């Protein structure tokens, strides 16, 4: 299980809540977490000619399978984002994205590589 200590070791936390969000339809439980991370946003698979750009994202929750983040641009399913964390990097793939209001979007992402597990040093996160 992802613990608050593991999350705090990776992100620059702004605030957090101690309880877990349970949903029987989810593969993994979510832990509410608000954090900030620098990011490199890569073009979607359909926009191969575009160049990656640097940005900043805010996380809203995290689980063993992925995280949700807030971004100022709409992200597309399949798009990858490299998060630059305090103890390494982590690549996530956008699964869905929707507009919160003008200029703000929330995206659900899955961990796309083993960097997250390696950064926290815990093999049970990816299990």
C-alpha cells in the first residue's frame, strides 16, 4: 500500500488528508494528496510532429496504479508526462482528461514505468 510517507518522499506536499478513498470499482485504493511537480509533457501519439513542453502540475490523489493531476492544458488519452520528483522521475500515461473550468483540466493517469517503485524503494507498490 502507498503510504503518506512514500508520497511525501517524492512530491513537494502542499497538504494532505489522512483517509483513503475507497471505491469497489477501482483496482487500487486512492490516497488524497495535493502536491506540486515539474513536468515534461510529451505530445499525444496522434501528434508525433509536436515537441514536448515543460510545465507544472498539481496532484490530487495517488494510488498504487497511478495518480490524478491538474494541468492548465487539456491532455489526451495516451499522452505521456514525465514528472520530476524530489527523489527521481516518474512517467505517467494519461487515461482520461476533462475540463474543470476554463484553463484547468483534471487527468487520470497510470504509472507507465517502474520509476515510481524504484524512487520509493518499495516493490509492493507495483504488486
